[in-house]
C-alpha cells in the first residue's frame, strides 16, 4: 500500500502545528517552556535522601549486631 500523503503534504504536516494555539497564547517551537531543570533537581534530592536513609538503616543494623535480613538486602539492591 502506498503512502497516503504525498511528499509535499508530508512537509506541510510535519512543519506546522496540528491546531491553532488558544487565544492569548503564542506558539514557541524554538525555545519552548520546559520543566527539565525542576525534574533534575527533584530527582537528585530524592536520590540523596534515599541513599542517606538506606545508609542509616544499614549502619544501625550493623551497629546493633542484628542479622541482615532478606528485606535489608532488597532495600540495598533496589535503590
């Protein structure tokens, strides 16, 4: 089965928005708004907090001479 769109139509479809933006909003395809920096910072903070939490749990287990249980190993591996 052949392509449904001709090459000239493909260029038009791929380079224009599907719909017009809402009133009062302008399209910005060159430098769009992104939440990437917020996502990176949030992820880094939670990785650090998780590492400290698991480290504290393991330190208490080792210091109190309790045996390492299967759940302790699962916590260490999963993070």
